[in-house]
């Protein structure tokens, strides 16, 4: 993962289900392990999500 998070305001970075960062030559995607297969890469930035669970500190 880069030092600076992509889409810093996205809920994905603070979710208990750790996202996976997938980089291509021209883009960076955030893969959600909880989303159904057809929505694994939610449009960013995610501002609300029914599956979001805050990460414990």
C-alpha cells in the first residue's frame, strides 16, 4: 500500500474488513472482501456502506 491512501475520505480505510489495494498501470482500486462478487470494487470514495464495521483501535 502506498504511503498516502487513495481516496483518503473513503470508509474503506477504516473498515474492520481489511480492504485490498489493487494497482494497475494507470489506476488503483480498493477491493472489498465483504461485497458480493459483482460489486467487489465499489466506486470511490465510499461515504456510506451497509457492510461497514469500524476497525477496533
